[in-house]
């Protein structure tokens, strides 16, 4: 998938779906995530979904530790 084929709506939908998936599967892996919701996105979107999962996990970790920064990476 080429970057120019991606849209802000696709990325926003990925953020939302990954956050919901993570809430339901707190110990799930990136591979499990892609297997579960990857079919709803472009076939080459797996790396993007894993990157969004990383950002979601980082955001949750900052909340738990109280190290929340000034910018929320999930709210762009």
C-alpha cells in the first residue's frame, strides 16, 4: 500500500478499532490484532495496525504511571 492511498479517515478508524480491541484483549499481541481486525483494512495495513497498537499501549502506560505528556498521540 502506498502512503498516498491512505486517508486520515482510515487512520482514525484504525486508532478507534485498535483501542477497542486492546481493551478487550489486554494481553493480545500485534499478530493477534492483525488476525482479528486486519481484514477490515487494506491487505498491507498490518504494520500500521501494529504501530497504532504500540501507540495505544504507550498511551495507556503513561496514564498508569502518571507520565502523561502534553500531547495525546491518539487524539490527532
